C-alpha cells in the first residue's frame, strides 16, 4: 500500500459513516482512492465534475474551502486544498464535523 492510499485509509477510519475517500489533483485525476463500503456513486466522475466547480468559483474571485452536498442516502464532503482536494463520501448520518476536523489537519502540500 502506497503512502497516499494509507493516508486515505487512515482518514476514512477516523470518520464515522465514511464509505469512500479520494485525494484528487486540480486536473481532476485521482491520486489515491480507498473504499471501505461500496456506494452507487462514481468517485471518478464526482471528482472530475467538482474540479470544474472549484475552478469556476476561483475564476470568479471566490476561494471555496469546503463543499458539502447531501443526498437521500449519502453526503459528499469536499475539502479544497491549494493543490487539489479531498473528496469523502459518507452515509447521510456520517460524522460531518469529524470529517471537517480530520481534513483540516492535513498538511499543506499534501496533494500534488
């Protein structure tokens, strides 16, 4: 297991309700992904689309830090970093506060 995959697994293990996590560069390519519980959501497609959202917001003078999207059965939490972002898929009752805390502890320059 490489270092990024290990860090992804550690991140997921610290968040109740986490199903899947990925570290993604600003090119939309996933650097590392780990699945604890299979979900009917396509992580690659989610990351590719959120890159567009993040870049659009930045081009308009906004610098998003967190993006949260809630669905009937899942919550997607995006932590935007300088060089990429973390994408977490959680059960709808997953611990969002813990996800924010764990992602805030990631060092600068982590993705990229």
